C-alpha cells in the first residue's frame, strides 16, 4: 500500500518561485513539469544497487553481487534483481544517480526532514510542497498507480509523494534489501509504463512531463554488523529520472570509507575543491528544474547545474 499526498498550486504562487517558461523537453517547458517523489522509509543500502564499490578493504559488498555498466551508469547487479537491471537497460538515458549525498544525521526523523526539506528544523516545506507552493485537500492511500496519474492529469497537482508502507531499516539480515530493491524497481517500471501510456497535458504523454525523484532518508554502514545487517549511515544515494535531466550519468560518489566526495556543481564531476552533495542542493536543483530560482526559493543552497539538461 502507498501513501499519496497531493498539493495543488496556483499560477501566482508559482510565479513567487520565479518560474520561467524555459523549454525542458520537446515542447514542454520547465514550468509544465510534474514531479513524483517516491520515498522509501527506513534507510536503503546504496551498496545493493547504486554504488558498486568492490575492492575496498573497508566496504563489504554482498556475496554474489557484481558490477554492471549500462550506458554511463555503473550499478550493482544480481540475478536476484532482474527488475533493477531491466529498469536501467530501458531507462538509463533518462536516469541520473546521485551518490554520496550527505544527510548529516543517524536519526530517522532528522534524516527524513533533511532529505525532504534540506533542514532538520521541521519548519520548512517538503520539496513536493515547495514545488506546488500550496497544500491541497489532503491525502489518501491508493493501492494502484492509477491514482497517481489522476492526480497529475489536468493540473490537479504538480507534485505527488508516494511512500510504500514497508521498512528498509535492516539492522538484521541486510539481504532483505535485495528483495526490497527488486520490488521497488518493478513498481517503478510499471509506473513509468503507465506514464508513457497516458496522454500528457502538454507533451505527448505524462512521461514527457514528469520527473521521478526516488530516495530514502539515509544510507547504511559499509560493513555488516554482528547480525548480518547494516546500521544507519549519514551518506546516501538518490535517483532522478525524466525530462530536463542529463541522464546515463552518476553524479558525486563515495570514497574508500564510503563517505561522500565533493563535486564541481557546474560539471557534476568529482572535484577536491568542490562541495559535498547535500539534500538542500538536491532541493535547489529540483526548483531550478521546475523553472524556479533557487536563490529565491532556497537561499544559500546551490543547484547541481551539471545535472540539468
């Protein structure tokens, strides 16, 4: 079962973010873009899919996993996760992975706030709400992705948040992460197919107008604990897919101790003189992707310009 929150915005509120009609994709402007936030609660393990860090003495990879390159993306592959491989084979050109994103805490509540708002204050709007600029009529709990499509069609809501009612908090038996990722990417594949088969408001389909933001509030430790689980870790990965994204690329990275590495925000490449990827920077990037001005909406949070097409 999924939790779905829908927020609808008026034109005046969007103008308050400095939205402009720049072209994002085949006649769709940035101001036309819609966003689906797919939040996975509990803290996922980037070493299961997003970070193939084989060969480091300080990082334990799961037995049987291997590295696979698909386009410009390097992922962790396993025969137990065919839906993961299939998703990247079919959609890598429109998909970007962000590795080494700092969330600065080991607390679920604090990391969730940082991941979804950029701060730990609990007072700032979540990214979905910021992009909408106004909270809609509430939320419900659909079991079908069709409700997501209904929410996005016809301007009912610019942003939708999906949060599956399962926990990724694998302090025991981290092998559970493999099945969780397999289910996640199977669901994502079905959602993308539905978007592609649904007429858009401006583009040929909703897939031409919709950006997927797939995340979890924290990562997990580079080594297994005594229960073959992994504990909380303050660096994680995110995935973006859709129009306006420079896809088939990984932005950021991890070092040999599984800590985030700084990057050049203009190029999106690792740079010792650069800055760490942060949730606030991701939020600023989404505002820029939506056609807004990050300096107005999120002062002091620089966007990852190299990620934007």
